[in-house]
C-alpha cells in the first residue's frame, strides 16, 4: 500500500465505479437508519464489516478527492474550492528559492521540477478533522528538488509559501487565516523518501486547481494541513519557521503535526477516523501507518509536547 | 389603523400553523432524499450532522423570537407557537444526536463517553439536548395545568440555558471560520437581550404568557 508504481495499481482501483457502488449501498443503509427502520445493531455491524471493507486501502474516488477540499484560499466550505478555483490559471508559475542556498533566485516551474524523475505514489491522507482518503499522487521527490537548488549545510528547515493573490484566490479576501499560508519541514523530513512535491494525481500530470495546482507538498505521515498547496516560495533557514495553523491557533496545532492517535486535538479525539466512502470509523494508525519510514526521525522526542 | 392591524392579525393567525407545519415537515424528507440520492457530498455523515444541528438551532432560536414578537404586536395567541417551535427544535436535536450516535460513532459508547466528558463542545451540545427533554415532556396543555403557570414558566426558562449551550457548542464545533455560528449566536443574544431590556410592566402584559 505504501508505494505503488503505476503498473501495480489494478485498473479496478483507479476506476471508482465499484466504490461508488459500495457507497450507494451505504447511503441506503444510512438512509434506512435515518428513517428509523428497525435494524439490529448486530446486523449493522455485519454490514459495516462486509460491505465497507474496513481494513483495506482502496483508492478514494477521484470525484470525492476533487470535490471535498480544505483549501481556504478558495473558501472555507469543503465544496467551495472546486467551484471557486475553476478559473484559476496556474501557468506560467515561478517559485522563489531563497535563504540558505547557493544561488537564491526565481525558478520557473520547468527549471524546478522539469526532467526530474516522476513518481506515482498512492498514499493515505489523514486530515486533522478525523477523516481520511487514499490518493494516487504523481509528482517528484522533494529530495530531488532540494538537491537541485543546493541548500547550504547550515540549512536546518525549509519553509513553503502559498501564492498570495486575493484577485485569483478569493478566500484570501477574508482574514480567516493569516495569509499567505506557510508550512515548513525539518530538513530530514523534507529529504525523507516519502515526501513528494505533487504535480498531478490519478495518473494525470496536472493537479486540479482545488487540490493545489501546480505544486503541492505531500507528507503522508502528517495531518493534511501540512500539505501546502500552490507553492510559490521555498526558503531555507536555520531557525524553525512559523507555520500558518500553529500561528492561527497555537494551542491546537503545532509544527510537527504528525498523525498520532494517542494525542488528541484539544477539541476532538484523534483515535479514529472516517475513511471517505465508508461508514464505520477505523482506528487511526501511528504516523498514519508510515512509522517504519519515519518514526526514527522522532526517536527521543516527546510527541505529546511536539504535536 | 386598528382595523388594518386586526385584519393583518386575522391573516397571520389563519396561516401561521400551516406555515409552521410546512417548515417543520419539509426539511427532513428533503434531507433524507438528498442522502439517498448521494447529494450530500463526500462525507454525508458529517454533512447530515451539521444540517440537523443547524435546523435544531434554527427552531430553538425561532421559539425564542415568539415572546418579543408577542410583546411587539400584542398578539397573545402567538404563545401557542412557542411550544410548537420548541418541540420542533427538540425533534431536530434528537435527530442530530441520533446521527451522532448511530451514523457518526455507530454506538461506540466508549468513544462517545470519552467525547462527551473530555470535549467541552460535545458536553455543551449534550447539555443543550438534555435540558430540552423535560421541556418537551411538559409541552402539553395538561402539563401546564398540572404544574401551574408560574412553575411551568420557571421550568421552561431553562430554554435560555439550552440555547446558550447550543450556540457555544456550534462556535466550538467549527474549526476556524466562525462566521456562521456567530450569526446564530448574535440573533440568539439579541433575543435574550430583549427580555432583559424590555421587561413587561403590569400594564404592557397582555395576559400571563403561559404555554
């Protein structure tokens, strides 16, 4: 499940029909419940187990991944970005590379990611709001991009910034978050082989606008909000940068934001999650199931304090 | 002038019940239809939870609007609509709680108990609902007679606690953009403030507004 080359993904998983079928069955069940039909808990339990496929990681239907987005630059409702981002033109795109690098300068999209080897990776995505998806990303390894721009040995962190342009991103006209959106990783996190700079998904080479076109960070062991979208700046620094959600609400969001079922969000439990398209919540896995690849980076750290 | 008022009053009095019944009866089947037709987006349970909660709060706030409206218009018969709206709020709140218990947590009592005791906004939501139970149970005319107007009014003043808890529940349930809960909270605050500012003088009171 962790890493799949495109030829490993059966076409039945890419085609969402079967899953939709499933979801409709679920709708029926949910509807029947809502109608107050008498259904014994045992029958429902069985339905939950057999009908919804509790423990496997089926790819989430593309329709859901492109219509259910937390991208406040295009509105705070999850249905809004699809509509409000539909006229957004990501190209041409420039990424400013600055701070502790050999040659700070603007890179065109092609200069930054062109000719790097393109990878297809299917990852779980766990939102801090306790829902999750399985998304087949296409992109480049962030590590390759970083090697290309040559940071200095003194660089300890890399900070990412989203485009700030309220004319093109109407959500930025309201001060719901301190704009522009910023995120950051420690260098070892950025260089981890899981970390992607996504340029596309579902076998396509371009990202839908609502999913963060044209460049979006993917760190599958962290909560979804670390996956900063529409990146226009990479800044290398030796000090831990501020990040947007931690700035907006320091008691609720931290720098690391590693998926951790043992550490609750102050307002809700993180122990379980609902996979989009499924009914019964499934347990959330430590580091979203990627402990083998990432846990060593945090050995000795108190993850309760470094949330 | 008084002629006009009374004809307006006659019209409102004739149509208010059918209008309120429509308001109560139309949204639920519409929601169920949307659910069955897969029109509630990628996370229909979350959507259903939000929408049932919003309807509960709308009816709760609407019930709070009756008394000020009664004092402003002098239409004492409006008092009966207050219980009707309150009951509607209770049924939506029950639906909201059912979605939470059955669809969201599927009888996972351990998690539900943890949620109610550890997370203040869930505690407040539960409080708002629990308060509504005795109010719903005593919403009959027989109960008013049995308790007597004064005691009945005292008991039903608990609705103020319920609405405040419900508004805070909404504010804290939202992740970041609190625009919508602030609109509901603002309206509720105005309706509560009205009661503080405009206390009925013996002369202004039309009749004991019981029921």
